[in-house]
């Protein structure tokens, strides 16, 4: 590669990286000076902590979800429900009463061109008038920040599901951890309801 072209590309890369730098952590960059040893060590510690969190958070979330699903399975089992996979070729309204399944794809459009992954699908023993099962999303949070960033995801899901399956479609959130009034109010305004994990028996009120 010619030197002039190489320099141009390196300048572009440097400009992109510079936009991403946290100048509160790396103050010497914004001040165009060399870093003091203490500043460098402090910055390295902060960046390492952030990297550790970025790598560990998905692992923790997956473990939390697995634990939540185990709680759901134990609760439904105690009420006489059985875990049974529903054939994807059949409509959900044909799901066997008194059964449930984990991690199912549910159509999110009337033409079935978009599938929405749902953590738990429950067909009550006493069928609803539309025969459509109850849908449950397992949500856990270790702080208040992440849920409020992602609260629109569930709102989008319920809108798509109701457009595809009718206004009576119910999506419940199974919550564990830090969910404040701002998050809950937003979800309630979108027509979503929730059950706290430590009060999972409240699912009975939903017809389970």
C-alpha cells in the first residue's frame, strides 16, 4: 500500500477511535499531554472493569433466565401442567390445554413473515375464548439502567403480537431485580402486565 493511502486510512481509524474515547477516563487525551503514571493506572483499571462487565453481563443474564425458567417449570408442574413442545406447523390455538413450552417462536405479523421469540408459552387448562395461550417473558436486572434502556423492546413485541393475533393477546413479564416505577409505568401504558418472580403464584390470576 502506498504511504499516502496508508496514512489516510490510519487517520480515519484514529478519528473513529478518538470519537469513542471517554475523556473523563483519559483526560490527558483531551488536554493533548502525556499521561501521568497514576492517571494511566486509574484509566486501565476503569477500562478493565468495563470490559469485564461487558463480557460477564450476558453470562449472568443467561444464568438468571435459566433459573427463572426453572422456577416457572416448578410452579406449573405443581399445578399439574406438563412441559410439551408444540409442533410449529400447527397454530398456537391448537396447543394442548394444561401444557407449556419454553423458547418458542410466535408469529409477529399477520402474514407470518416475522417470528418473535417468547420465553414461556402456557396453554391454560381452562381455555380462553380465543384459545390463544398466555405468553411470558423472563426479565432480570442487576441495576435500574439497563431495563429502562430496553423497555421499548417489550412494548414493540406486544404491539406486533396484538396486530397478528388480536387485541386480547397477553404478554406477561416475569420480573426479578431492579425495575423501577418509570419502567413499570411505561410497560403498563403499553398494555403489558407483570408478575414478580417471588410472587409467581400471581400467574393464577391470569388464568393459569
